[in-house]
C-alpha cells in the first residue's frame, strides 16, 4: 500500500511542486497519512517553505548532476561566500534558498542567474570545443535551458558580475586565482593584444565568459602598479574593406564613450590601440576590482525577466523601472537620454543586454552602470559586404523629448569628432561628416517645447 502511494505521489510531483492541500486532494488521503508518506520519502522529496505555504517537489537530475547547485558570490577582495542553493525540480521549476533568508519557487531559471548563461561570439566556439567533454550538442543554438545551467555549473568561473554556480566553477575560480599570469604591462599591449586576438580566434582563450557578438577577450593589465581587468574588442587583422569598417566602428565606440562622458554621464573607460590595420578597444570592467575582486551587476534583460515585462525598448523600460521604484529619477532620465543618443548615432543595437545595473539595498533597487557598447552598428558589414545605409533617426517620443537637446548636442559632437579622426578611414569619415551636418540641420527644425 505504502509503495503504491509513494508511486502516486512521485507521479503527482513529476509535473510540478504541490502544496499539502493539493496532495491531500490528489491522493485522497488524510493530513496525517500524507505526513507519514512524505516522511518515508524524506531523502527523495524537497520540502519548500514553512507552515501553510509548504510545498513539496522532486529534484530533477541534469545530466550527471543531481540538480542541486550551490551558488557563490565573489566579494571585492576576491573571497567567495555561499550566496544560496538552487534545486532544479521536476516539471522545470527551481527552488531557491538564499543565505539571506529569501526563498522562492521559480517557474524557470531564476532571473538573477540568467546573465550567467553563455551567449555571443565566444560562446559558440566554446560550445563546439567543449561539447564532447560536457556531452552537450555541438551547436549552442541546440542547447536547452538545462544544458546552459549545466555548462555554467561546470565552467562558469569567470562570468560577468560576481556570481558563480556549482562546485566545479568555484574550484575553477580558485585555480585561475592561483595560476593567474602577471598583469600585462601597459607598454606591451601593442604587441600582446594582436597575439591574444589570434589565440581567441583559435579558441585557446576563454572568451566564452563575456557575451556580445563583437570578437573580444578579457585581459588583466598593469595600470601603474594596479591590476585592472579589461574587455578587449578587436577588428579582423586582415586588410579588407570589411575589416576596415569593423575597425572604424570600434574607433567610433571609443569616441561615443568619450562624448557621453563629456555630457556628464558616466560611461565605461576605454583605451584604443591601433596595431597595423587592426583596432583594439579595451574597456575597463566595472564588475571587477583589482586582480581578483568582483562586483555585482545585472542586465536590463534579467531585471525584466524578474518583472515579467516585455523587452520592448529602453524608453519604456526606463519609465517602467522608475514607476516600480527600482531605479531613481535621474537614472531613468539617463536611460531615456541614452536611447535618444543611440538613435542619433545609428546604434541599432538597443537590446536589453546592452544596459547593465548595479544592485543595492538587497536587490530592492538599482543604479545604472556606466554606459557601454554604443557604436553606429547601422553601418556594420553584412555577410562580408558593406551595404549603403540611409541614416534616418526615428522620431522622438514625447516622453523622451526633454532629453533631446542634450542628446542631439552630444551626437553632433560625436559625429564631428569621428569626421576628423584619422584613425577612421576616409570613406567612413565622410559618412560621419554628412551625419553631423544632417543633425545640425535638425537643430533648426521646429520641435516640441517641454
Ligand atoms: N566595461 C564593462 N564592464 C563590465 N562588463 C561589461 C563592460 N562592457 C560590457 N560588459 C559586459 O559584456 C557584455 C558584452 O559587451 P558589449 O555589449 O559591449 O559587446 P558587443 O560584442 O559589442 O555586444 P553586442 O552583441 O550587443 O554588439 C555586455 O553585455 C556586458 O554584460
Ligand atoms: Mg552587447
């Protein structure tokens, strides 16, 4: 009899976690019988919460793991502490037990772990190279949510932000810390970066850990005696029109970050190195401190998953987060400004991974991280060609109109600086000049007064 009931209970919990009320009803047993039954399966069943809200679930093995993953955070000194425990449950749910006392049953992977999933340029070659070892599909596009979590728990020692999942990632982090090569001297970046770019393309560098489509690696440089972690984006080393355009766009990203800063907004600090025909844009990481320290950060995408809100556009996102008291008024304004500025410099890449936030007050509110990743992607090569593009910034929405004068002035400054920067090809400088003139003309057009 007991075995039959255990089997029925397993059956019920195989779709999702249930409360004791649901189980009493589903199994048609009394509360004491259910308690005895659960007690007889206590090594198998996950008990979640306390009192009336207690729920029961069955853990779900993911590949060779038992579905239970410790999550660690690395502090600004480089020390690790347990942040919480994640248990994958049958039916695709997840049970989270934070060391801060927060517990929650999630219907999918918790939002604060979404940024740890592999994506972008490095992740595709990582999937190909490690697929055999991890016994996962060779193509990243064929990976399931479980595959992502599994890979993150095995090799997630150096993801963005300060969290890492799984014992293997933690030991990977300690190993990297012990075996960390000396920081690269500033003077040697000119010849070291091209070598590291080669190694990245050959799959010898661990470039999988940072997202984004532009080829990149991460490096620790010695900045006047202080180790400083950088993300280094690079253009192709070959001499072609396409490579030249990628190089032009990286120079533009550097100039855009400077223009943003001149307008009084904070943006990632960058250094540009041109070695032969190849451009390297090194960005100082705001989620790293010193050689080993890490700082928390979360993408706008993950925060929207938390709110179960659509990934619509940065202006609506700014308004939504301000209304939910998740960001302050000034940061909301800054995000609307950045959306307009991006439109005005042909940055078509306004997705929710291109904005990051810094959690504070126990994830109850956020500060906008320094702005990054803005370049005129409108002019990116497509399949090896450089198509002719028409630059027509979209009309300005009323709820962002107050930011227009400053965004426009900064965009003009950006195009003007690009039009005279000799690190940019003459062809693209001409485009920058024309766009500058176009925006100048628009300053004389009638506009909505606010
Ligand atoms: N300065 C920085 N400090 C910390 N993290 C950063 C910094 N700049 C970028 N990142 C992180 O790295 C990721 C990739 O950077 P970025 O978006 O600039 O790359 P990209 O290849 O140009 O991206 P995209 O595919 O959107 O064009 C970002 O989504 C962000 O999580
Ligand atoms: Mg990006």
